[in-house]
C-alpha cells in the first residue's frame, strides 16, 4: 500500500507536474475516497518518505470536516427518528390511529419522543382522536440523506446552518483534517528504488555513483561509539588518590619491583622468619630464579642480628636465622616492601654513605635540607600491585592494589598518624573514621581503620596503619628520634564502592566487560 501510494504520487506528478489537492487523488483498489482522513493519513506517510529522499516537497492544509457520531451512523442505516415514527403510523382514514403508548412500544421510547415533535413540525403526522396518523403520503428523510452526505464527504452542500443543527442533535461532530499540495523535489524521479545509504568502492569504480540516489544524512541519529582507548575504573580512582597525595605534598615512591626477596618483603620489616604470612599458602614464591642477589651486607647483618638477638631496646625473636629464607624470591605481598627499600635509601646519608641510586634520590630529594646527621624528613606514597596466595571469592583476588602513605620525621607521634589519615580520608570523602588497636610485626602501635559506610549502613574496615618499629628503622641507620608512620588501603575497595560493584570479578579479570570499562564515568572524590 505504502509503495503503491508513493508510486501514485510520483506518477501523478510526472503527468501533471503538481498535485494541488491530495483529496482529489484516485487511489486504485481503494473503496475509501481519497478525501477521507484515513486516506490522507496514509498519503502523509508516503509524502514524508518521498520528502526524506528529496523527491517531492509538499504543503499541509488544515480543514475542518465532520464525522458521524455512533447515533448518526445508526440513523444512516435505520432512518431518522421522525421517519421511523411516520412509518409506524397508518395513513389517515385507512386504519386505527396509534396511541402514543402504542407508538412507544412500536419504535422505542427514544425514537417516539424525538420523532413525534419533528414529524409534527414537518407536517408528516397528525392527531386523530386520541391517536396519531400519517398526514403525508410520502416523505423525504432529509436527516438521513444529510448524514449520508456528511459520512462520505465530511461536509454538506446545503451549508453550515444544517451542519450546526446536526451537531446540536449530536449526530455529527467536527474533526480537524489535513490535505496536502505536492510539488516535485530536487531528486524527483518516478522510480521508488531504495536510495543508497553508503558510497562504496564498487560504486566508485563502476561509476554507478553518478546515477544513484543517496539517502539524506540524518544529523539527529546517534553515532556509533568510537573505539578509542579508555581508562579502567581502577586507573581512574588511582589517579584521584594520587592527586590527593600530591595535594598533600607527598612524593611518589618507585614500586616497579613486583618480585622481591624475603629479605625486603619481610626481614627488613621485622617480620619473624616463622611468621605464617610467609607460608606457601599465603605467599607466591618463585621457582626460577628462586633466590635473590645478596642484600647490602652490613645492613643484612644488622637485620639478622635484631631478629636473633634483639638490640635498639628490643629482645628480638631469639629464633634461628635462615639465610635461605631471606633470599627466597617472591611476589611482593605488600607495597611496604618497596617502602622499606625507599626508607633504607633515605637513611643512606645518615649511614654516611653516598646514595648511588639516582631514581630513588630524586624521589626522596624534596626541598627540605638534610641536617647534620644526614636525615631529612619525607612524605611519600605509592599505589601499586601486590600478590597474595588467597582463595578467590567475590571480594578477594590473588592480586590487588595497595595505596600506601609513609611519613618520616623527627618525633612524630600516633596523633600525627591519625591526623594525616583524617586529612587523607576526608579528601576521599570519608569523614567518619574509627581506629582500632591491631597488630603488625613492623608497627607499634598499629591501628586498623574503620569508616562508616552510608550505603551499607555499617562500619567497614578500610585499612591498616601504624608507627614503624625501631627494630625496623634503626638497623637502616635512621637516627633514634626519627619516627616513621604509615598507612595502607586497598585500591579495589573504594573503587567497588564508588562504582557500586559488588563482585570484584566484574572489575578485574576475564569477566570484565569492555563496554562497562569504556562507559565508566570519571571519579571525583
Ligand atoms: N602493609 C600493610 C598491609 O598490607 C599496611 C600498612 C602499611 C600498615 C604501612 C602499616 C603501615 O595491610
């Protein structure tokens, strides 16, 4: 139908160059006259389709037409009330006049009531005793004829007065209508072949493009998403946290060593060699190569000494020391291993040695000048990956990211640690903090950090912190009054909370959807 109409419009334009009024179109195989609103609506669809291809242009004209009400439609079929009343009566002098009661039972209450008055007025019926008879031998049911005309043309030749009367009788209602005048468009042709949507190599080589019709650009259409790179949510949150540290004057520590030795990951941190965290169940060890290079020898001696026999006011662990344990290579279980290496370098000038590592030097080489004993304060941070041999579940993977802040200065106290953490977490939008005493082999005191989670409506553990032990700091060569505080948080937890993710596997790993990564919004704490 749609195609036939389009063809009809094009053919009509071809022969008569314009269509002044679409109501005059002769639609083949359609019993409905083109003037009907339904036909005009179908024509409009065809016009729009041709217009989008610039084959035609058209103007819209509004009309007011009339349609029958259900009652009007009934009268077309059965005749008007007055005609039915007339038909139900005997001709005067030829039968028993019909009483009003009898008339009601013959034509129905409504018809008898409305019809009598109108039939009297037209002189069709008359009273005869207490009954009614026909006073005209023939009648013309103009109401029925008028309604029929309205039904087929939407209006009446006889004019507005009668239309108004029929409206008053609720037999017809007004309806807004449309019709159209049509002209040829820039791409006029009588062929409705589907326009091309793309200019192809084939069309260019064959020359078919010269005669093809092309579909108009739709500038309202949504584009195809571009497939450029996108930052993973973890990277976005990492960037935000990095900015918080930088705002607070912290410098980033180098953390490129994913593989560490037992010495730097545990021994230097005064973690006993028998500690369960060093078990195969908790830590991934390397098999090839399986052992590290030798650690700095003097420092190594001091570390093994404090473990076995104590010193710096400590009793030590008084347990046998294993050189093999110390040299085992492993995937670092925390970034504190990297912090220990940086602190060792920081203590270099205090040990009276020249620091040879340029990269570390620039990391810890802030504006604060070193004092006589070679120490200068430092505020440092890192955000990087760590590995634990854990059973994986919805919130744990065998690898994740740690965020770590470390501050070294003379005479720092626990209040400084809490103060730094309050500022740091406040910048992340977390103001409600609680601290709980905890244990770490390398810090004393140690504090677990809890935050009130507004969505979960409960306190959740968000990190771990403490003042590094003298058993860790003094063997490095840091002066006795230098205190180092530190705290660690995972990067995954705030990211999952931020993005409303409750299964870590949708954030990291092969089940992550690239679409989610690409459409994940930026994070602002
Ligand atoms: N390394 C600790 C952990 O893995 C975090 C921490 C960092 C604790 C610094 C104290 C000081 O949870």
